[in-house]
C-alpha cells in the first residue's frame, strides 16, 4: 500500500459536543505542529453554500491552529490540490460531493497527492469518497455522478453513522440488512462500519481504530464481526478479499 496518511471520521459532531470537538485532539496529533495550512473541499454541502460550509470549518481549524483555504474559491483547483499541505473533505451528501469532484476532474489529482503522502482528513461523506466507491453511503442519490467510483484511498468500504437499532414499529430494513445485501452482491468487498465518535487512522500499512466503540466488519458468507479499538485491523489493508478491482 502506498505511504498514505488518512484520518477518517464517522461524524463531525457528537451528542452534547461542539463541531469537531470530539476529534480535536486527534486532528492536531494527525496534522502535527509543523503543518500550517489545509485545503478544504466543501462540495458535500447542499442546503448551504460552499462558502458557508468553508467558513464554519475554517473557524474550527483556526481554533486548532491551522489556516484553511477552500478549493471552491481557488482560481485553479488543480494547482490548489498540487500545492496542498493537507486535504480535508467535509460531510453532507456523498452523491453531491462526488458529482462535483467529477465535474472539476479532481479525483486523479487528489488521489495522486494522497498517495504521495499528503495527509487526508474526511468525515461522513468525506470518509465515503476515500473508499473505492460510494456504494455504502447512507445518503439519498439527489444527483447522479458519472460513476460510483471514488478516490480508492483505502481498499475497503466504509459505512459511517452506523446504527444498531431497529426502532419499534419500523418495518423497513435495518442498516445491517442493507449492508448484508451489499456484500451478497459484492462478494469480494469488505465493509467497515463506523459508529458515532469513531474514526480510523491509517499510516502506510498500519490502521488504528480511535474512539471507545467497536467497529463492525461485514464480509460475504460470514457473520458480521465486532472489533474493539485494541484489536489489530491490518488485515483490512492486506487481505485480498477487501481489494476491489483497480479504478
């Protein structure tokens, strides 16, 4: 696996906490003290403008000690990616996000930079697009991107905001049932579900679950398995079962 550095969050806000508050220490530890500027990609925003989204994230990253530029305001988006010290993609609607990445032809540029070691932070939709495809997002397809194929920065799928509950009176499928359907028709693909407050930190060939809740991992033909934050997860990066065909 290339020398990738990724911090992939399930969510941006925990119950009773402020925006990105639960992830502040991890973001600072991940980016370090030498890095000063991050490039933000706000294309998951739908019911608010890209500028409004960027302003809210800029305020938080300023609190963390980092300056933030938003790609939507750049005169040359590809040059902005080429110059980025770190790349941050926020949450919202994953289909909307991927549509704009395709429209601006940014997927290859971002992938190349992250493969070269530029740190990547994503939450929710930003975690979904780090996967080979966005097929395990929870979002409604409000817009149709040219393909479901995404950045492919990790060789497995992520389902953020995972809920175990089946509300009383609800007659629809649970999240687990939907994911079991996915691995049934995509038997070579592994799905990692992140509960709220959880995140994955990937450094080259190492991967670590951060938070106080286990992840649930789905593979075709097997019972879904729970893994604690202390468990070794390197098999997700090495196991050929979790590798989709090259994009």
